[in-house]
C-alpha cells in the first residue's frame, strides 16, 4: 500500500470515521482524481454508499449549485469537497459548508495536493489535538489579543465570550465541519474591537503580499494585487469586508507555501479572514477569504503565546 492510500485510510477511518451504509458524497475535479480514487477505495471498504461528483472545467467557475446537486448534497450524510481553490467559487464553497453542517458533516479540502495528503494527513491526530487545546486555553476569553510581526503587522482585538473551534481532524459527527489536512484552532474576533494593520504574505491561495487596515472590524484600506482582486470579487456586499476569523496553525508538518490550505496550518503563523464567521461571530456572508501573517508574536492575558514565530506554551 503506497503513502497516498495510507493517508486516505487514515482520513476515512480516523478523521471521517465513515460507517457502513452511510451516504458519502465525494465532490472532485480532474486535478484531484488520484486522491479521490484513494478515498473512494477506503469508503467502499468501509461499506459506505459512495457517490462521486466530477466537476468538469467546462462548467467552471461554479458559483451556485444545480437543482440536482442540491438534492444530492441534502441527502448525503457526509460530504468531502476537493475542488481546486478559486476565488470566484467562494459562494459555492459557502453553500457546501452551510448544507454540510445543517444536514450532515463536511470535510473541506480545496487546493489539496497528493504531497499534502501524504505528508499532512498521515499524522498523529491525538498529539496535534492536545497541543491545539493548550493554545485555545491560553487565548480563550482574552479581553485583548495583540498580534505583531517584523513586517509591520499590529492588530488588537478581543475574543471575550467567543467560542473556539479546534480543527483537529475529527469530522465524525453530524454538524461537524473541518479541513483535511487539519491543524488549526480559530475563533471570530469581537467585531467592533478589531483595529489595526495586517501585513500579509498570502491571501486566498497564491494571491500574494499586501496590507489590510481595519477600523472597528471593517476593512477600510488595502493594497496589494491579491487583496484588490478579492475586494473586486466581493463587490458591493459589505458583509465580505467584515472580520470573520482569527486562527493559528497547529500542524507540525505544515509549511508556509503558496497553498493556503497548508500555509494556515503551519506553526508560527496566524491567519485572519474577512467574511463569514462560520457561526462563531456575528457576521454572515457568502464570502470568506483567509490572509496569512507569518513570524508572528501573539500576546494575551499578559503572556506571550507565540514570539517571533515560536510557540511558548
């Protein structure tokens, strides 16, 4: 059994915990077909009722589901989403998360590669979970979180009263939503406390360096080609400009790459998203765009949690 199939076995058995007879919808494109075949192999071994949905390039970008696809998604008990990551398709991804959490459970894998699958999914999930819980404990209910980095990031905000999510790879129960590869803990900042500047190295896959400035939780100034492309895609929808997420990476095997799915999981990084808060904050939006800040220093409750990209917990 090669490394891809070993990782797929861990994904199906330990992360999704697919059960005999469950209705499993696997949404893929041609680029991910080899990974999809490995997942489908183990789903069949588990006795799941597996349906694969191939999104052809001729139908992309897809922004809304078809009526037939809606029926499949609503009746699935578990969904795995593997389409290549494209900013125009954010509303479709938002629909997938919403329907998955309401009716089943959903594993989001946008931009996944074979190398990421082999290197980042075949890990010790229990050890990663324990570390993430330590990080959450250090930050939970902090009145003031300060995030800085050498490039000029300085942002302050509260997470008081906000629920945290631990993306530890456990996507085993109805209503659960997570990534593979897993490895982050995140919440939604209290919107009107979020003020300052982010100097980012990546936004929403390969869209590069930039600066984002916030006042009371709203993006008010920005520069950089990637951010400009995203703001253009948001258009007049004000919900897409509101802070929706603060997260830190907890997967020890993750690297800072041009792929946000992996980069946001890397140790020593923080990421912030404008748009939907996934139910952790007040903002509801069809948009959600992650921005990476590396080599961070994070202070909360009078203590350093991370300093110059190194965890101190």
